[in-house]
């Protein structure tokens, strides 16, 4: 199925979360957002997660240049504040036919996805350049003494996302 859809499938190991950087960055952002709202006991995180995820998904992401909601649906999501203040007026199509709407939506999504792919490529290239600046290659020969860090402590805010 992935070949038919042109999807490059990758696998990551659960023992090395660094190998899936995009997910780790998303998790880090969500943890930061949660840490601003949870109580002192850190047990009420589940009361805020729905609204925080709405905010995360409807916000413009720097790497995409648009919000995940507009990427998925082809339009911005209606937020609760829109009920109070109203949505800005947008141009309405003179043709109310569903086929015309479906065609226009597919065209719009195609443009948005192309834009996002370009932004992601630029963002990825920029992150690689920034990473490569501070990286120096280590070379080891057989028999060289090396130190192995065996740390099992977790430095993340684990207690905030457990109940």
C-alpha cells in the first residue's frame, strides 16, 4: 500500500527515541504546554490535553508555514472564540455544486501540501546545517578504550503525564 501511495515508510526503535525527531519535538512541545497548566500535584493534565491539542493543531507551525488543520482539511478550523467574535468574511463560491467544491478543495489541498513540503525541506536543510556546525566526527579503531554511559534516569516531566 505504501508503494502505491508513494509513501517512504521508516521504522524507529522504541529504545532510541532520538531516531524519531519529529515525534520527539512534538512531544516536547506538548509537555511544555502541559507544564504551564497542570496543578501542583501534576495529576490533572488530562483536563487540559484536549484544548491544548486544539491550540497546537490550529496554530501555524514554523516548519510547515501553516496549521496542521489547514493541511488536513483545506481550511482553518472554527475555534470557540469564533462564536463570540465571529469569523472573518471569506469569498464564497458562486457555484454551490458539490463536485465543484470537491475539485476546488483538492486543488487547494494540493497547493497547500506542495507549499508545506517545500517549507519542510527548507526547515530540514536549515536544521541539518545548524547541527553540522557543532558536530565533529569521532573516529575509533579496534581496541581503543571508550566510555559507555549507562543512565536509566529520565529527565523528562514523566510525573506530569501519568495518573
